[in-house]
C-alpha cells in the first residue's frame, strides 16, 4: 500500500525533472541525454497505480518470457524427482498453480511415468499448460484443491504462494490431498528481498523484452510474498516436517520441501 501511494508522487517529481531538462536542453546539452531515461523511469512509476490481471495476453507474455529460462524449471523438476520414493512406479504429482505448464514439461522429461495434475484458477494458463506438457488439468486454487484426500505423492508449487488468498487453508489443503509421507515442494519469492535490487531487476526485465505487464506482474508479486520464517510456520501449523530448504534472507527466492507427518 505504502509503495502504491508513493509511486505517483515519485513519478510526478521525475516527470518535472524531465520537463525541466527538456526546456533547457538547448542550453545544457548534457541534460538532453538524461531526458529519455527520466521519461522511461517516470512511465514505470506511473504504472504503479494500475493493477495487472492475468488476461490471455499476460498469460501468453509470461509463457514467452519464461520459455527463455528452461534451466530454472529443470532445476525444480530434479528436486521433485529426488522426492519421489524409489518404489513408486507411477507417481501422482500435483503442479499447483501450474501456469503455462513449463515446470510440468520438465517433469515429463525426468519422470515420464508420472501422472501430473495441473491446477490453476486461470483458464488461459491451463490452456497453455495443455499445449506445453502432458497433464490433466483442473480449474481451482490452493484454497480449494479439486482432488480427493490422500491421492498425491508430491505437490509442487512454483511462485504462486504470493497469490493465495488464505495460505493457512492452502497448506492444509495440500496436506489433505497428499498421501501419508507425501512431500510438498515449494519455491517462492522472498518477502525480505531488497526493494532496490528488485527495482533494478525490473528495469533489466524490461530491457530484455519481458514487456511492461510481465515486469509489473513480477514486481507486484513481491508485495504479497512471504518471508522464510513465515513459510516455516505455515508448514509446521499444517503438520509438515521440513526435510529440505535452500535460500537465505537476502536471496530473491527460496525452496522448501515438507513431508506430511502421519497423524
Ligand atoms: C507466476 S505464475 C507461475 C506459474 C508456474 N508455476 C510457473 O512457475 O511457471 C503464478 C500462477 O499462480 C496462479 N494462481 C493464482 N492464484 C492462485 C491460487 N490461489 N492457487 C493456485 N494458483 C494460483 C496464477 O493463475 C498463475 O498461473
């Protein structure tokens, strides 16, 4: 909220600097070089007063941008594989908040026998996931997972905890659908990551052609992200034992693996 209130004000100040530079451009030539930069930064700040929703275009832009980074998905797919108990021939995996299915596509490669179920509230994302991976899809969210009790071997959730309306309910839903001893692999944005570094990343994303909507989508996601301590508590409260973790307070993301405790 605080950032949203500040954004238009900072935008206005930068716009005034840009106009001032424009006015004196003939006299002080050096300022005319700074001008486009000022206008650029200003435009980005002004965007802070608008929300970006996942419409079809945002989903397609997200897919296009993230397809450049298959290694990020391969990395998490390997963690999922390590958490499948050896004697399970045809594991059931839930890709919660599947998005365009790029993680499931990598899981298909390392675990070809697995039955993957993709759940997401966005029908646009589910359409893309069907195109990219061999998955069964279901419309739904973490707070109300459309799957029966004790059905899944591993739940994996990549960068969508930030959108859950009720994380406590979400963690207990994940526990409900997991078989006894099943694992919950979560990769999430770190709330404690520096705001300044985030801003620089946003500029790089735009320069690398992410599009304003995706840079904005990424930036907004941090506003509702959770700290590592918070996620540890969510795990504990939902009867999980944390069996693996990576990431530190200063990092932009972290990974946790929780094991469902038999109750
Ligand atoms: C940043 S995308 C990540 C997609 C995918 N996991 C990936 O890493 O490519 C976030 C996804 O979370 C989904 N999402 C939003 N709210 C959700 C909820 N309450 N439960 C599960 N997924 C949700 C969005 O529709 C979107 O597809």
